[in-house]
C-alpha cells in the first residue's frame, strides 16, 4: 500500500493521548527535507523516542508541483456569489425589521398591518442599495485578490526553478 514509504505509526504523548501529525506538545518543529521547500532546516523536538526520523517526516510532507496561476474568469463568479448571498441576507434582515416596524405602527393606530409596506418601502430598497454596495466592494476585493495571487504564483514558480542549496 505504501510503496517506498514508512508504515504510518501512532505516536503517544507523555499524558497518554494520541498525537496528531505533526505531533503537538513536542516543541518547535523545523523541517529538514531535501528536495522540498523546507530544505536546510533541522528537525527539533522534545524528549520522545517515538518520534519518527527526519526521513520519515520528509516522506510524509513531500511538496509536489507549483501553484497554479489564478483564473481571471473566477472574479465575476465569486463577486456575483458574494453579492447574491449578501443581498439575500440584507433583504431578510430589512424585511424582518420592516415587518416589526409595520406591526408596531399598526398596533398604535389600531388597524390591521399592511405588509406590502414592509416589502415595497423597506426591504426592497434596502436590498437594492446593499446589493449595489456589495457588488462594488466584492469586485474590488476579488480584483485585488487576483492580482496578489498572480504575483505570488509567479514568485513561487521562480523559486521552484532555482536549485536547492546544499548544506
């Protein structure tokens, strides 16, 4: 099943609990994996004989490939999704407040509440204003995220092409 990899092991802590990957409570861990982004670091941990060797850790965390460049067509999709969900939430909250306000005013006037007022004059205008604001903000944030991701992906590709230092 794990051809070329060490068998997975369960590590126990001093308190008797089962440790996770990487084991917590064993001090600071620095990776020393040749051929990965963590090359040249040392593995340091606390006093336990059940810890795997550096080679075992390295076989578990091999970094493969380079990050993909972001796609420009995800910007309007994500912005539209955020805008739709935000507008829906704003419409629901405004409608709740409009219904409560309409009920309170009609109670004071001793008349039956007209819920069309809550929909037409409170919830719909509030949803339209919030939708326009959310669309502008989400587009600005998504464009900023796209530019950042594009730059970071280019940096990662350039650093992946460089040879790893030998120590």
